[in-house]
């Protein structure tokens, strides 16, 4: 099997643990994931299988959507409910108008300081390992964008909302920063990812769903590699160009069928609905006798059709 599956990650499992479960269920070793979720979080976790693992760097997952529950009145060292409370603040001045005003300051382009309890590495060591030893190190702020907060409920001690944000945003840090703006402290108590780029929760299978498919010996509803690299012009290869491309030789314009994009555009090279390669259209290379495309990645799954 080659492609991607959208898994609804259960609470309590790390993203790596989900990959391990999938390897056992599918009896395949070449399985990976993109877009790590904390063990506490649930929801969309794209799982790549077979040659699908090699398409991960080319996925367009710039925008994500999360459903979050934020507790007001206390901050924790992990910025979520799994940590120790390190601050409790007064709620006297906290009301709906104050919360909405604070949220407004956390909307749009901004810099965010990643939490110590994260998988980001410092000199090759994940920050969370240093945090568990009581160490805190300097981190670089990241440029992120919060496109929108969709407020569902504001009560005396919590905010329930859906957040649209850019890749790399820590929602628990948004919760922490909200608490700082309000002066009362806050932390994340529940998080569910509803969307990661083109992958949505409506497409997701549970691990139990996957097990049932395997027991029934039915094909899983995987997304093809061609489906998940959207936004590129799609060019059909002549049969004679396929084997050469598998050997790393870019095709010439005369060997592809389809509307050519502008120079510099990214394209998908396809044979019988199977993704064979990703490339950049570079007609200037033809003058140097290097073909008309600059290859980014070549996939071997098409060999099964030759």
C-alpha cells in the first residue's frame, strides 16, 4: 500500500505510538506521520504509508484548525492540564469583554515563544527532556499567524473555541498567553485537531476502524499521493519517459501531455493516474540538454504497473 490515511488520534497516545500501532495493523514498516500531536490531543493525524512517506516534505499543511478548551485562573509548567500549577491569579477583573479584548491581541501575525515542554531540539536534545530535569534554556521566538478565534462559549472559568492558525503554532501557548494578558493565568485542558492542510476530521479513521478493515481484508480508503500534492499542474508522461524518469532522467516537453504552466511552476508527473515524480518546470534547462524539468522527487510505486 502506498498513500496517506487520516487517523483520528485517540487521547493518551503519542503520535509515534500511533505509527507503531499502524505498523502492526498494516504489517508494513515504511509508515510515518506528519504534524505531531501531543498525547493529550486528539484528532487529525496524517499517516503516510509506503512510498507515501517520501511525499511528506511536499505536503501543503500551512493552515490548521483546532477545537480548544482553555481553563482560566491557573497557569501550569506544561501550559496544559498535564502539568503542575505554577501560578493562580485573581478572576475579579476577568469578564467576557476583557477576554475578547485579550483574544484580539492574540489574533493575526505574531511572534510566539515555543514552550519548554516541546519536541523542539536544543543541541540535539528535545526541550521536554531538559524541562523534566528542571532546566530552562533560551528559545527563539517563531513567526506564526492566528487567522481567527471562533468563540463557542465563555464562562466564569473557561473559554471554548475553534482556532484557525498557521503551521507551527502551539495552541497551549496561546492559552498560556491569554492567561498572561488577563493576569489570571490559563492553561489548555482539551485539544482536538479538526484540520491539517487538506486533511480533515471527516476523512479520519480510528485505529479500531483500521483494525476492522484489516480483519475483513478490505482495502483502506487511503488518499493517493497524487491527491495530497494538490496545487500543481498535472502532466501525463508518455510510457517511454517513465522508465527513464525512474532512472533520474527528466522528461522533455515532447514526452508529456497537458497544459504547460509558467516557467518555475511546480508540476506533478503522472502515468496512468499514478504519481511518478515531482518537478519544477524549467524550460531553460533544455538549452543545456538537461531536459525541461528540474526533478524534486521520483517515486517507485509506478513500477508495479510497468
